[in-house]
C-alpha cells in the first residue's frame, strides 16, 4: 500500500471513530455478517466491527476484500 493511502486510511478511520454519522455514506453493514461493516476509502475497503471499541479486521484493495 502506498504511504499516502495509508495516511489517508488512518485519518478516515480516526474521523469515523470520532463522528460515525459524518461518514454514514461511506459505511455499510455487510450482508450475512454479524456486526461487520465496511468503510470505503477510494479503492480501498476497511472491514471493521463496532461495539464499545472499533476493531479493524482487514484493510485491502477493493477487488480482494470480500
């Protein structure tokens, strides 16, 4: 992953953790998965689980995420 994308992804995750409602259009629940969501950042996808903490499970390019 290029460094500039890594920085952007880290910043988007932090922004989502601070205010989930602000990023609602880029976050969707995954069908058939219990409490899993995906955050879209360009061509990258972040698979995460949200409860009392935000757990990042996977960060990968769009084609290989699911």
